[in-house]
């Protein structure tokens, strides 16, 4: 693996995130403005960075993975826009600025989410069209796109979202809580890592280890989010806090309490890091990211 840091990859994404946005007709300029509003609002870019890093880690070239990395960020951003809608979690603040529907209205925000999702698939398929003469590369790209589509789909974040909504105001089992977190949050993180690994031409062994890393990181990510919602300030989060309790959401702090949640976060972080122990310093970016995430909520 090279010496690129998280910030190096993040800069790559930020430099190219608008490259794949389609030119729109003047008549649909509102749609474009609404999509651009949320895309350029300054997300942490964790998923696309993971995709690029996994691609490099497995021997590929990050630059060639950019369309897939941006596709993951488009999908993630669409999911946040829809999650914030009044018919979902009804939030006013995201990424430190008013939510999409607060600025553009519910109808436009819904369509901006739809638009971003379709752009994601378009970007990946356009890239595949360039590789008809290279069947091995084409195969890697098809497999990568499938990982992303699955993570975004009815066994991924869409399944998680409906389970999350249906669990509101109910007491849920530990199994259901894990299912919600694995689907609504970990699924797209796992998809990003696996897609990057596929693009890099990973071995089955490396894919397995990276998947264990990503599942644990994804769960840790949501536990951290849950803890910060109880304890964090809106500035760190870029969104209103205390909302989970208000909506009686199924969260780790609600089911286990804060101290147990912190222990769970530590255990998940350790699991993630241990999954990559055989790679020593080569997995530094992944290990560092898991560690930094855990300290956000400690
Ligand atoms: C914050 O990510 C997002 C999560 C913790 C995931 C929550 C899951 C959903 C909202 C699922 C929604 C699904 C549908 C289908 C509507 P982040 O902290 O990386 O955010 P950032 O990109 O703003 O930094
Ligand atoms: Mg939600």
C-alpha cells in the first residue's frame, strides 16, 4: 500500500465529487441546485475514502476507482436527504447547515435524493462501458458495482431504514438492534470497502478480512453516533442531538445504557483492528480510522 493518508484521499474525492454530476437542462436547474447543495455541504467522506484506500490496499489504482467512490457518496448523501425528511426522521440540520427540505421544500428534496441515487448508478455504468476490451477489469467493476447496489438496496440501507422507523416507540430485542445497525449504517460502509477491494483485484482472503473490519467499523460507527446523540454537541455532529430519545429510537444507549455502549464501542473497534493485524503497517489507514472514531465518543 502507498503512504496516502485519510486526508489525501478526502482531497481526491473533494476535487472530483462534482465531475460526475450530469449537466442538467436549465428547466431542471432546481434539481441540480438541490443535489449540489447536499453534496457540497462538507460530509466527512468516510465511505468514499474507505473505497479508495481498499482499492489501493488490494493492489489497484485509487484514481481508477473514483467513479465508484463518488457513487457511494452520492448514495450516502441521498440517504441522508431522505432520512431527514418530515416523513422520516424530520430533522432541520445536517452537515452543519439546514437540511435539504428546509431550503428547497419536501418535493424538491425527495427528488434531489432520487436524482443523486440515479446519478450513482449512471456513473458506474458509464465507467464500465469503457472496459469492454478488458474483460478482467470489466469483471472487477461489475462486481464492485454490485457490492454498492446491494449495500444501497433492500437488504442494505433501505431494509435498515424501514426497520429503524418501525422500531420507533417500541422496545426492541438486542438481535433486532444489531440488525438495524448492520443494515442502516454498516451495509454501505461494508459495500464501500468491498467495492474498493474488488476494484483492486483482492484475494478472497483479503476480502474476508476487510469485510470483518468493515462490519465492525460500521457497527462501531453507529454506536458512536448513538452515544454522541445523547452526549455530543450539535457542532461536532453537524446535526441536532437528543433526537433519538425524543423519537424513542432503537439505539445502543437506550437498550444498554451509556457505559455499556462505550464498552461495546471499544470491543467493536478492537474487533475491527484485529481483523487486519496480519497486515501490520500496511493497514495503518484503516486501523487509525477505527481508533479515531472510537475516541470521538469517549
Ligand atoms: C451519518 O454518516 C450517517 C449514519 C450514521 C447512517 C444513518 C443511516 C441512515 C440515515 C439510513 C438512511 C437510509 C435510507 C434508505 C433513507 P456520517 O457521519 O458519515 O455523515 P457525513 O457524511 O455527513 O459526514
Ligand atoms: Mg434515521
